[in-house]
C-alpha cells in the first residue's frame, strides 16, 4: 500500500463528484439498472488515490433538508427552476445511485467515514472537520465557498478544473486572506446558491471594499454601508460551518477486502475494474487483502 503516515487525507464533496460524472457516464447501465454514477465515482476515487498517494478518504454528503432554506426560502431555488424536465428525471435516477453509494457501496468497500447530518450541507461537514483536524487535508471540490477554509494544512483541489488551491495561491490571487472570503460572499452574495448580495456589487468590488480601496463618496460604497441588513443575513448562509453542525467521529478505514471488491464489481458489471492492470492499482493503493 503506497499510503503512509505523511500522506494527506482527502475530504470529498461527494455530491459534487456524483454530479460531475452524471453528465459523462451517467447513462451506463447493467441489467437494466443505471450504474454510471457509481462507476464514475469509484473511478474518481482510484484516480485521486494515485494522484495524492493516499488511501485516506472522508466522504461528506448533503442532507436533503436544508436549514438554510428555513431562514432564506429561495436558497438554491434557481438550480431547480433551471432544470429541464429531462434533467429533473435524470436527477431522480441519479439520486438513487447517490444513496446506494453512501449506504452500501462505500461501506462494503471498506470506507467507514460517510458523513451526513440533517439540515446540513457537505460544506458544513467539511468545515467542521478542518476545524478539528490538524493533519494535512485536501478538500476535493470546485465549490468556491470552501476557499474560506484554506489554511497552512488545508488545500483544495478541483477535479473538474485539475487545479490545486492553497492558502498562499489564494492570497496571491485575491490579495485577501481566506477568512476574509466570508465577508466577500456576504457583500457580493453567491449566484450559485441564489444568495442575493448588495445590488451591483461583485466579488472584485467587495474585495476593494474590504481593503479600503473603494471610494467612500461613491454610490457603491454607500450601498454597501447601508446594506448591513443584507450582509448580516448572508453571514448565516455563507459562513461555514452552519451553526449547530456536529463534529463527525472519524474512524479507521478498512480492512479493504479483495473479495468484497470483486463481489461489488460483479454486482454492477464493472468488468473493466477487474482487468489485471486496474485491479492491481486498487490492490496496491488500498492494500487489499
């Protein structure tokens, strides 16, 4: 097994990976059952394991219920409205595989850290873990809200953009600290999550405001100063973790049994994973016995 004491622990934004593979091989079927997301997810795990030379994974999942919607009913409402009927149907089919991955596939494989909390998002779980874990962590996600979690021992890798962001590279790009990113999102809002900020203010302008580089006699500056109610409301929506998030108890993974792997890949028809070269990669990376 290549992984060692110095290898990083990968914290997976699990839904993000599921959605990423949904549009590439999501149509893959076996015995009239859709299995493409499960296949793509596992393939991602092997790729990440090899790339970061680790077999330490923490999987974080979104709860179906959202406490944020309780305080801001239109939170993420744009995502559903933008979906076509075909996309909504695809999501229903995909969600079954998300559920199966979390409850059946990953645990049988040997992964014991599958975290979900009612009302919370994966982002909240990722955040609380980074606050309570001092080893090297790499967040696997493309969600820029997570920039606020960057620190000397926490970096972030986008498997979609193939880009690693560290505390240093973030500061060099944005000229602020990761902790100040929360204020940027409070002021500018978050289009992805349908969180409205101060009208006409984007991230670059919000950064200028934080750094006192925005003219105090401008209309934009006045809008921000007078928008304290919006900014205060947004703090609960964008700051991680959401109030009340509980710290998950991290368990030791494994053992990773080869027999279980063969059984799973047989069950879903993943014959390519049983080919010698790929199988040897799984055995090596996860120390299968």
